C-alpha cells in the first residue's frame, strides 16, 4: 500500500530518531512528511520502532494508508526540497 | 474528492495567511497538515489564493488528491491536537 506519514514531534533526540526510522522505510517529501510504498508488516515494524521513542502525551503522528496508489495524485506548488539540504 | 495538504512555508505573514486560507476550505490536522473533502473548483480557488501569497522559490506545498475517500484510512499515534491550542 501507499502511505503518507506526517509528524509533529517536540524538537530533540526523539525527533531526529523518528526521522531516521522513517527514512529507512519511506521517502522524505517535506519538512515533516514522509511517503512511499510499504507492506503491512514493514509499516507495523516502522510504527513499533517509533512508538517506543515518542512521547505519546506530547507528540503526534498521522499515518494515511491508501489501498490503491492509482487513486492518489500528488501535486507540488512552489519549490522541491531535498532531505539532505534540510537535515544534513 | 479527499485531499491532504502539507506545507513548508518560511515563518512570517505568508505562512499565517496560508493557514487562514486552508482553514476556510479544509480541516486542520497537525502542525503543517490540512485535510478534507473538497470539490475540484474549490480546490482550484484555494490553491490560486495560496499561490498568490507564497514565495515559489522558498516555499512548498504538496496536495495529495484521493479520488475515493473509501480508499484512505487514517491512524493516529500519540496525542490529538487542536488548531486553537496551536495557533490561537
């Protein structure tokens, strides 16, 4: 399936670690958004890793699962940014 | 159709104005994410308003259009936040 993951995590180690985990499984799109094709089991593993890190009283992560990627169309307005120029 | 809009806009007036425009048409989900049901014509109007405000060399906005909302499932990990507690 195709997923879009958006996160709102307090600045600090958990934020950096969450970005690293998401980068293992998905493709960075923008500031706090990752996306990509992923299997159920890998998504489960990814989210388990993240859940062990985040503060569930402060942080939030939304996962939008789209069953058929044919049903989704993505449009960009403005500039394309790369992960490396943002975080490295 | 159902849309997810994510933005990465430099702090300042254009960011606040973009949030206000998106709030007219969609529902705020998280830090820099809005979502909701919208018609083609309203989405076009919304994005025209935003394009006239943002700096296309610095800012970026992604619009994910999902044709059939039945194809999308949303999961929250962590805490639910409200627009008002974030920005008012």
